C-alpha cells in the first residue's frame, strides 16, 4: 500500500480498525480527540460500534463488558482520563480479559497541560491501579511504529488475556507523518471459550469475575498472573539498539524523546564522541537484559536516561544496570521537550565531568 | 402427588449466603423464574454488583459478569453492544446504583440502553455492615448515621425510580416491594414486563424493589417486612412510574 500522510491519532485509530477492533468507548480529552472522532466516523460504516461514554470510568467499564463478550475492543484517553480508568483496568487485569488502552500522555500532575509528557511511566508500567498486576506497555517513537504496534497490541492482549497499553506522548498523537498500513499475518489466537455469550448448556457457564474471596483461590489467580508476566518478560521484550556497538555513552530513552536523542547522537558524533541509544519499545516488559548487555561492553563508560519526567524510567534503568557503571538523568517533569542540542550538550558535559 | 412448587432451573443448587429474612433471595428467585418463563436462559447475561449480591454469579444459572462497584450499567452496555441478541440485566443495590454508580445508571437510561436493571433498595449498605445509603430514610439509624439520618446534614433519600422515569430513554420503570405475598406477585409481574421490554427492543427498563435487610436494620425477619410497609412504602410509593412499552 502507498504511503499516506496522517495525523498520529487518526493513524492509530485506523490501525486499530485494521487490526480487527470493532468496539470503541471513550470520552473526549486533549490531545487524543482525533482517535474517538475518527472512530465515530468509521465504526458505523464497518459494522462496528463507537460510543461516547459519560466518563472515562464508564468507558473502561464498557470496555470490560465488551471484552467479556469476546470482542476486540479499545479505549483511548490522556493522562487525567487514564487515571480515572485505573479501577477498571485493574478489574480487567483481574478478570483476565484482553483489551487495548491508549494513553496520549500530557503534562501533569493534576490538570497539568495539554503538551506532551512522559509523566505516566510509573502508572503505566507499575500497574497503575490496585493489586499486583502489569499491563504490556508499548511505546512507539513514530506514527509508523504506532501503527505497526497496534496489531501487536491486540494480538498480545488476546494471547495473554491482559490489557495492553499503547503509551505515547502527545507528540505522536498530534504529529503528521507518512504511514503505510502493512498486511499483517493472521496469528493463530486462542479461542475465547471464556466469553459470556449466553449459556446453552454445551460448555461450563462463563463467569467473568475478579473476586476470589478465599485466600488460596486468590493466590491461585495471582500465581497464574505472575506466571504469565514471567512468560511475557521472557518472550515479548522489544527494544531498538542504535549505534550501541563501541559506544562510549549509552543514552536510554523511549517515545518521541528517543528520536530527539538520535539527533543528539549525530551532534555528538560530529564532535567525535560515540554515543549509542537503547530504546525500549516495550517499556513493560522492560528490556533489562538487553540494556545490561550493552552496558557491559568495555567501551561504555556511562549511561544517561532522557525523559520528559523527573526520571521515572530511569528507576528501571538503574535497576537493570544495578551499579555496574555510572548512570545519569537528563530531563524535566511537566511538558518541556528537550532539544537535540540540549541533550548533546548534556552528554558532552557529563562525559567530561 | 401433585407438584405445587419447583425450584426454577435458572437458579443453581448452590446454597445462598443471604441472611434469614433477606429480600435478595426472594428477588433472585423472581428474576430466575421470569428468565425461565420467557425462555431466555440461553441468551441472558447477568451483571452482578458489589454488595451483598456480589455472589449472584453463583446463583443465576446463566453466563455472568461481576462488575465493579456501581459500574454494572456501563459494563452491561459493552456486552449488549457486542451481542444485541443477548438479554442483559444488571442487579444492583442502592449503594451500588444510587450512590457510587449514579452516573452510570443515569446514562444507561439516557442512552435508552436496551438492558434491564433490577434495583434493590434496602435503605442501607448491607455488605459493608450497615452504613447510610442515599436511600436511607430520614431519622433511620445506621452505622454512619448513628443519631438517625439528618436531612439538614445529608439530604433526603433519593427516589431513584421517579428520577429515572424522567429520562427520555427509560421505557419502563416501576417500583415494587417484596414485603408480602401480594406484593411479591406484583413484583414478579413487573420484572417480567421489564425483561419483555428489553426483548421487544423498547429501551431501558428498571424495577426498583423495596427489600429487607433485617441484619443491618436490627430487626427480626418479620419486623423487617413490617418496616417496609410501615416506613419505606409511604416514602417510596409503589407503582408504575413510566411505561412506553405500548408505543
Ligand atoms: C470502589 C469501591 N468502594 C467501596 C467498596 C466497598 N463496598 C462494598 S459493597 C458496598 C455497599 C453495598 O451496598 P448496596 O449497594 O446497598 O448493596 P447491599 O449490600 O445493601 O445489597 C461498598 C461501599 C467497594 N467494594 N468498591
Ligand atoms: S446484610 Fe442485609 S442485605 Fe446483606 S444478606 Fe444480610 S440481610 Fe441481606
Ligand atoms: Mg443496599
């Protein structure tokens, strides 16, 4: 298919539809309104359903109900709205239902700003709601990658019966880029025998539930989840390594910031300093082993994490590197997107320090 | 020997956990009998609440979903939109529906969502140990209104059936009680009509059931039934609040 110039949000919505998503429930919030708007125009034309919910709380519970019925379903929002969804996401994780949640991060805390941010990393990767659970969290750094990841998102959700989050900064949502919609191979997915479709006596009753009042039963559910998370950590890590071989400094960044870091790396290169980038594409599971291996190279002297946050992913970076080499952080919480020059300056300065 | 009563197969054989004299058991039976009589067991999906009826999925012999506190109407919406041929009902208490889930029930009605809600008004939070609900009567003592509900402090009880009836999308709304046999018979007729309303695709239907919670009211089962009549019905008048099923 030919390349098409599209706004990130619209491309994400189209990719979801092409991935088989036929149900969308959402509530307006900037900077992701183009997703529900696109869905509202397309869904009725293809036999799907777009419904504007009365709140993000309702939207995520509609997702819960649609997922329970076995549908490919998604919702999208931005930071404050995603906070409201957390109860529902926890229930979806507990009830072991597949769905996709998109968060176009904006500045926080509170009402924050409508500019891009990466301040929801903790919320996305550490569970977000109550209880011991994880989401698979995919962090695209271009519109094309967001489009491609959308297919993975729905498949991963179905395979592992878990909510999957597409975590993007507002830049991805608002930027226009040329994109191509590839044909994706149809994966063999597990049948949704657990879905509530009406009990005709030919299978056990389907009960979608996250209540396990007995300690040992709840333990069993949690053990099942943890085993699944372990499998995900082993099999589903996605990471880009850019110019890491023989690098002196390793930068770790995700999303749009990682692209800016690539420009910063070129600036450093021009000054004769070899800098590489480790860009997690899955931020949960975090590419711990991959980062550690890169850091273990003799050429590597230090690591610098760059984020639009106070250093949230940096905690995972530090856990992964575990004191092997010095680490550093560059970035600000809120909505300030650093420039390539600022990042390059910081890299060169810390290198000399 | 002639059979005069038989448990409906839409209730499982699991022994219910409800207290003696609790209205939940009665309403479960009525709902299950209606599902049997309408021949919709094989396509009904029950959404049970967070409240004393939280284990409803063990009792209703249909596919079930346990919803988060107050969110059943939203979750039920998701399922109904996926499979419009399913008969989808929510079963919710007054803390669940009238307090934390007030937005979800109003908007399910507002959308004219083709689902049915069975709303158990027992004027209290049963499951959490008898706290005040939006439906708790003026002067009624609960664990969080130990001096009796003071309307100056926390308003007067919410009349849900009347409120929902004002919403255009609500096709059928009735308030019933399960305090005595004649009222239980009427309650069943109302529940049946509410499900029929959904089967006919008319819109949102809700039956508010005045129900007993002897445990948290500090009454015997018999006293609790009397209290529904003496104290609840005067404030919560029974009857049809909205009916556009013939339109
Ligand atoms: C988000 C959330 N808040 C609070 C609770 C605690 N909780 C459980 S049941 C309940 C009230 C139930 O009362 P009601 O809906 O009237 O049902 P009843 O037990 O009276 O039938 C509450 C507050 C919860 N489970 N989840
Ligand atoms: S506490 Fe009240 S509502 Fe709950 S089971 Fe007992 S009597 Fe019924
Ligand atoms: Mg109650």
